[in-house]
């Protein structure tokens, strides 16, 4: 089973949804047969590499709401994160452009380290309050998961893997993704949002059952029809 996940590294529900899926997979009998593919999606493609606004101020400005209301919304998100074992430090989060982080993740995919760098980037942003558009931060996180420093430096100084990021975003638009997280199972079934663990469990079981069924053919020959056919014993010709 293949699960594709469109997400962004500054999306609080993407990290929560990722963890809820992982909790569901932990209890899934056939988890060893599941392949996870992370797809790129930029919530704020025009965001600056760095902003002086706090995360509360950024949300308030983006949503056109009072700062206190933004803080209350973030507190509610914090509770959801805590319920799946995540620590969100909204007071130290640094909103940033994520394009280079996505390029780095695409490179990591080629080294079979896409899952590891994705977790590193999410934790760095939401828990450690790191600026994930900063090249020194990206290089350190990359080397921590085992990526080659020289190759990462070359990546960041060029436009490598930009097309792969754009391809994911174009595919998202094509299949109607309007928000993240967005989960696609075997290119046939979709779930949007950070659904409860129980929903992921139900979908995993449903998809596995349906995709594991052996295809059967239904004979639609008219009952009274006569035909000619051959077997290993020879051919029969009907008049």
C-alpha cells in the first residue's frame, strides 16, 4: 500500500496528522507493506525567508483577527499536538518560507532519508523554534540524518530539485488538493485534514481489504448463446 502525504513544514495540523497516521500504522497488522511518500505543498509560497512577527502576530495578520484570538487558536492547536505526544512552542516559532526545505526533502528522498528529514524539519520548526529557511539550520539538520554536507551545500546554492517540488504542487492542484495535510492511499482513496487515529485505522483496513481481493470475472455470455472455443484437448465449433 502506498500513502502519499501532501504537507508543509509550517502547517501545525500536518505534524499532528502525520503522528496520528503513524499511531494508526503502529497497530496495523500489515504496516511493513506500507510505503509512505511525502509530497511538497507550500501554504505560503510568497512568505519571506524570515519575518520579525511572532507566530501569533503572523496568524492575526493573515486571518485579520485580534492578537488574543490568534493566541487562543494556537492554544487549541497546542492541546491537539500534546494529545499525540508533540510539543509545540508557539512563543519561539519562527515563520519562514519553506521552498528550500522542500527541495532538501526531495534530495533526501533520493537517499532514502525523506522520512527522517521530514520529521527533523517539523520538530525543528514546531518544537525547537528554529528558522528552517536558514541555510546553516538546513545543513545541520541534513547532516544529522546522514546526508552529505557538500551535496547539501551545492543543493542550497543552486535550484536543484525545484522541479520536483513544483511537480508535487502541480499534481496537488490537478487532483483538487486545496489544503493540507492531504493523504492519498494507492492513488484511489483520499483523506483531508488531521483526522483522528481511528479514522486512519478504518481507512487502512478498508484499503488493504479492497486492494487485496483477487479480481474475479463475471461471465456475461447470453445463456442461450453458442460459441466456438479451444482448450488443451482441442477445439469445439458450434453450428
